[in-house]
C-alpha cells in the first residue's frame, strides 16, 4: 500500500498566560492510502490539537506548531501558504466535527452550502452542483433529498445534520476524511447508523480516514489501525485486533477494561485511577506513571520512547518500560 501522509515529530504548544500547554509532543506516524486510523484517548490528550495542526487550523496566538512535518502527497502541509492550504482543506482533506452546527452556516440552506463548495473547488455550474448535491445527500441517506436540500440546518435533526456534514465533507472527493468526535453527540442508535454509513462510503470512495474519539469501542469498530494518545504522546499503536489481543500499554489496558468484555470475563479490572496529567509540564518521566499499576523505578526517571514491541506484530508499537504481559501474569498470580 502507498503512503498518503507522513506525520513527523509533530509538536504543538499553546503559549497562554497560565503557562505553556504541551498539547502535542513530537508524534510521528504514517497513514496509508485507504487506511482508517483511529485515534483514542481521554479528553485533553491532544487528539483534536493533532488534527487541527495537520489542517493548519491552530489558533495563533496562543497556539503554534513549533516543530515537525506533515508530508501529504509529497508536500509539507505545514509549509504551504495559507491560500494553498485552504484549497487542500476544501478539496483533498475534509474534516467533520462533533457539532455540525458549528460548521454549518445557520443562515444558508444545506444545499447552498454544498453547492458553493462544488462550484468553488470543482468549477461546476449551479445546475450541475445542485444535481450533485442532491446525489450526495441521497448517498448519505437523507430521504427526500431533492426537497430537503432547500432546508436550513435547524430543520434537520442531529443525526441528519451529521449526515449533511459528511455529504459536505465528501463533496469534493477528498483523499482523507478526518472525523473528530463525529458521533459523540448522537445517541447510540444514530451513532451506529452513521458509522455504518461511513464504512460503506469508505468502501465505495476508497478514501483514508482519521477517526478521532474518546470512546475506544467506537474507534475499534471502524479502524484498521488504532493509535492511543496520552498527554500529547502516542503511547501505543497497533492494528486493531493486535491492540485487543496483545495490549502492551497499561493505559490501553485501562481503556479496554472500561469496555464490556463478554469474551474474556476473567480478566481482572484495572481501573484508571488518579487524574489526567497537567499539560503545562513536559514530563521527564513516563507521563502515565502516576496512574500506572505496573510502574517501576525507571518509569519515574525516563519517558519511554514509542518502539516496536518485543515478540509481537511488526506494526505494533508501545511506549512502556514494563513488559505488560509479565506484569499482568504477576498480578493475576
Ligand atoms: N486554544 C487553546 N488554548 C490553550 N490550550 C488549548 C487550546 N486548545 C487546546 N488546548 C489544550 O491542549 C490540550 C489538548 O487538547 P485537545 O487536543 O483538545 O484534547 P482532546 O484529546 O480532548 O481532543 C489540552 O490541555 C487543552 O486544554
Ligand atoms: Mg477533542
């Protein structure tokens, strides 16, 4: 498979009156064409800031991408002039958010918002754009699309608005769709419908996706590869099945243990105790050590790098000094 995007040492800080926020701390990864990457981690772990950094949307000041590269189809997005980055955002990378109301313009009809993008980016005339917009709305499962296209956002339900956002995102055939907590505000049934829809669209259109959620269950249901973030670091990364089968980071274990495991009821619960880290300090130790049930002395001295795991899948990486397999055996006796 071909590489679509390579993120290298991406580092983003916010310089606030209360101090520097170390939001994203030198993360690196490769996204392949057509791959769905899930990004999971608790609130404040840097998931959104990582995505906004890629998209060139960090508010500055107070924010700044201080280091790194985002090579997307041969160009470093972080070095593109603003006007060129705007074109990339419209046409090559689309992003959908938790609350479509913040991205949909309340005073324009749904149709107008989609057709504008089609006219601007694909040079369609009004008629072509309208036909395409109806097609897109039908494709995302909006019944009576030829009528609903003239509705305003507030006339749509939450689930329908999210579908409209997806239609808008897909209008220019992006190579990459970034979804940030796209189903978080929706109830479970609607959430499942949207995920089904996105899976079908992905198959049909062949685009890559970055699916961001604090909910590992949601992420696992859609991703090929999962990346776990903690304190602005990637602490574990693996093909989704490996992450479940052969978990190597205590934080990931904690996330998994908060999900119902009908298949393995004998695994003891290891709840994540304590509070999330203060993002205004760059840790010199493992940032998870204060909450880790397996921490040893080294964990308090050195922040472990993200490295291939021993005796595991070749694409499985973890940032942990401890052999979690052994530590769990000891705990279980
Ligand atoms: N505009 C901002 N100004 C200051 N700090 C910010 C800003 N946006 C995000 N942060 C901080 O960056 C860190 C990462 O946030 P974020 O990426 O939004 O987390 P999440 O994983 O929940 O998406 C948090 O500590 C957050 O408070
Ligand atoms: Mg977020």
